[in-house]
C-alpha cells in the first residue's frame, strides 16, 4: 500500500533471495531485506518503516498477516526466534546456545517500542520456559501478552507440529483489540479470545519469572538502558 515501508531481517542468503522472489511474485509486501545478523542491527536502522519482520525466513509472517486480513499499512513487528536451542530435535543448549537470540530482539523492541509484536516458538518444555521469560521481559516494558499452544493440524496440515504463538500489545494502543473485534464481527460473532487456552507464562500455570532477562543480553552489556551505537 502507498506510504507503507516494510523491513525484513534475514541473515541466510538463500532465504533472503527467496524473500525477494516472493515480493516479485506479489505474495508478500515489497520491502528492504537486511542480510545482517540481528545482533548487528541498531535502533537507528529501523526508522521509517511500517512493518518489521525479524528472523524473516521465507516470509511466513507477512504472508500469514495478509491471510488474516492485517492490512499492509498497519504497524506490526513479527519474529520467530530460532528454535534449535529449545527444540527436542535440536542441541537444547537453551540460553547458552549462540542461536538463542531473544536478547537481541528484546533490546530492539525495548528501544523502538512497537505497538504490536507477534512471535512463535517450539512448544517443548524448554520452549515454554523460554516463553515465560519472554512474557516477563515484555510485561516489564508495559506490554500485555497472550499466547496459545496450537498444532499445524489445526489449520489443515497433515502433521501435529505444536507451536507456541504469542502476541504483545502495547498498553493504550488498542490497535490489536480493534482488529480482533473487526474479525469477530466479520465471522458473525464466532470464535474469539476464549477459543484457545492462554499459556500463563510457566509450565505449571504460575507467574512468569520476573528476574529472567536473557543471559546473553546481560553478558554483552546491551541492557535496557544501552541505546547502542
């Protein structure tokens, strides 16, 4: 849409090339593909865009937003942080794995304060603990956070593939709630926020760990007060 600018961050050259092919085919919005690691992105690099897609892969989030009716000119951030540190099929190094990059994305979110953020992670026990930390971080910034554990089979895929899907809405924007209400009305009043159980931040449904900030974020000095260079 006119006036909307889209930012994609994807360090894998093959995936970045595929993003450009999808843009050329009109399947995802046109935009700029930044092939640097998210670790090298600074808040000043993100000025002037409307939508931001981190860990962009082959464009799953922007394509899904279009399918869901989210307009191309509505501000939003998306990202699926690498799952290998928390996946049963991965190394399960957790926060010590160099691919555990929530700390880098969290820092950019804290500096730019987008109105709405969507994310996803593997639905393993480690993934649920990861989500508890993400929830604590975002809530400390003033976001309201909700999540659901959903299978790919729920949207017609021939496999289960459970994933944690979460959204953070900045208090006072109301944008996400307005969109949910519009979709609810278009569906004739069916569905809604109660259709799926929200994940409460920890495996046993207790409070998220408010002391969790991401080990790598503490070690490299990029705390919430560090504005970077």
